[in-house]
């Protein structure tokens, strides 16, 4: 578990360093479009992706899963290129700054309407099954708000009926943009929704690194071993606004106070030391390495060219299905 934990922790530190740099560039007026941070989501994202295999599995992160992208094996350079519109990136400077992916490697480019991605990942896994592949698993992220979207219900029904090896991770960060849980759903827990579809359900404190790591391992292993679709509800708080344009004044002060000591990075650092997986000096070294890597990648992406409208075909990705 030590090697896996260290890999996931490093991904969390890289994501936090990247978010910090994004926020600074946005506030300096050097970032165009929306900027969406993953503060509070790092443990959930890193701990899911660290158990996946690029090229075999399917992984669908979205706006707050930078730590998952890092744990999956992507450099923050791709995210930097996406945010800054570099033509050197995998999306060649097209589409929105967070809608990037590499379908050929098992990472679809996400659609803004998150519920639609349930069916997209289901289709990718079904295609692999039809091609004779086995042992693969699909993991996708949705939020508490997305569990109320019609496309989510339709997609989950297909996943359950077909018994696809898919893990749906519901990151309950307490708000669907500014709408609190109390106005989103009436069930006692969002695990009830997963259970209603026929999924095996799991629940964890998404701010607790070790608990999240073990929960994700259990769910992903079960799906990979043919035990049917899995539904994981991870409780956390979005420790920032919906985007950097949002001051999040709708989050009650008492809720912020309740989560003040539960920053996933701070919890992970304490647990890494407690378990003897890293020393304080090693933690500090990783933080420095991640900050330097982010600075390098951002500087590189800022120097790269952006699309020239008169010279482009505006296709977001050069990837095409193999039959074409």
C-alpha cells in the first residue's frame, strides 16, 4: 500500500500546486475562460485514478479531478496547455479549457453536461467487451447535483442492466453550484440512489486520505473482478467557489469551520507520517518538486502558439475511431 499511497499523495500535491498557480494567473488577468479548482476533491480524485491502468481502463475526470489526471499518469503540462489554448496540447487549443481528453488512451474528453458522461463511459466499456477485452474497469466522476440529472438515471440504468464493470464516484461536496444538499434530494444518503439502480454501494469520508484510498481500492477491485457496477459516495466540501468567478458566500460559516481541519492535503500529510510512508522532510521535498514542475509547465505552455482561426479546421482532436 505504501507505493500506491505515495503515488496518490504526490498527485494530490501536484494538483494543489497547479490550482494555486491557476488561481494566481486568473486573478492577474492572464487566464481566459473559467477557472475551476479541485480544493477539497484531491483525495477522492487521486485515490480513484491510482488504481487504474492507462490503455486498459476508462477514466473520466472532470473540472475538479486534476489530482486524478496526475495519478492516471498525465503531466500537468496537458492541463496547462488546455487552459492556455496551446496548439501543442492534445486538444490543439480547441474547445473549453477543461474539456480535454485522450480517447485512444481511455480518457474521453468530457461534455459540460456531466450526466451524459455516464452513457459515454458505458459505451466505451461495452465496446471493449464486444471486442473481447476483459479485466477492464471504467471510473467516472459525478457530483451530488448530477445525481438528479435525467441523463444520469438513464445511463445508470444501462450500466446496471448490462452489469458493466463501472465505478461511479459521487463526490458530494455539499453544493450543486450554490444549491445545498437539503434542496437537491430527499433521500437520507446518496448511497440510496446507487442502491436503487442495483449497484453495490460504498461510502467514505472524502477528506480522509487512507479511508478514501481503501474504499476506492475495494470498489474498483470488485468491478474489475466481475462483481458488477459500484457506486461510491465520497463526502467532502468544495473548499472554494464553483469557479474562481464565484466567492462562495452561500457556504455557511459553520460548515466552513467544520471542514477547516479536514483539508485533504493536511490530512494526507499527517497520515503519511503516521503510517511511516513518508517523513516530514520527504513531504517537504515532494511539495517543492511539484511546485517547480507546475512553474515549468505553465511557463512552457505560455510560450507556445495558440490557434490561428484562418488556418485551422477546428477539430478538437485528431483521434478517429479505428474503423475510419
